C-alpha cells in the first residue's frame, strides 16, 4: 500500500456523500445502519483497493449493496407498534409537501437511484450505470425522468429549476 491515505481520511472525505446516498435510497430511519455497514465493509476491503480506484464510486457501490441488504432485511422483519403515528410533513402555507425524503421515495427505484447517485453523490452517468446496471445513456434517462417527476410534483421548487439532468 503505497502513499494511500489513512481510512479515517476516506471516511472524512466521503462520509457525508455516502450518508446522503443512503438517506435518499432508504430514508432517514435506515440510513445510519447502511452508512455504518458501508464503511465496515469498505474498511475490510480498503487494503486491496487499487491505488488508482475512484474511491467515491467504490463507496457508492458498496452503499448500494448495503441499501439492498437493509431493504431485504426490513421486508422480513415485522415492526410492532402500539399506535400508528401521524406522519409529520414539511408543508408550506400553499399546502405543498416539500419533504425531499418523501419525494424521492415516491420515484420508481431506478429513477430514485439515478438521481441519488448522480445528483447527490456526484457520480458521472457511466459510474451510475455501473452501480445500478444498464448503460450510461439509460442512467442519464432515469435521472432525467426522476428530476422531471420531481419538478412535476413540486413545480415551484427553486432548487430544481435550471438544473439540467
């Protein structure tokens, strides 16, 4: 291992991005677990990572797999509750719900993943395709469709205006 930065520096440099991806894919409840599992797996594999590897893309791939694991585990687990809680929402005075977690969760899986990996993690479409499968053009299309769906749902959202997929 020549000149490789310590793993703590990798976590410091990419931890926020990995967390944003986990949260976008899984929501706020399971994001912490997926983030922790991602970095535990990465720590084990880090010594074997080629020196010229794109560390961020590598971490997003691991996070993608961990998100799948968390989703599968959650589907097998019953969650008993005494009462069903009321849903808290970030609603504006005009009645629009601007909760990004809710908006992302409403997207089809491929669109949600493409938006998260490209716009939140900053991966180029070629690397998004390597994570979710398919071609770079298909990843670009999924991201564009996802952004278009978000714009339709929230037509006045300034954060999405002028951002070209």
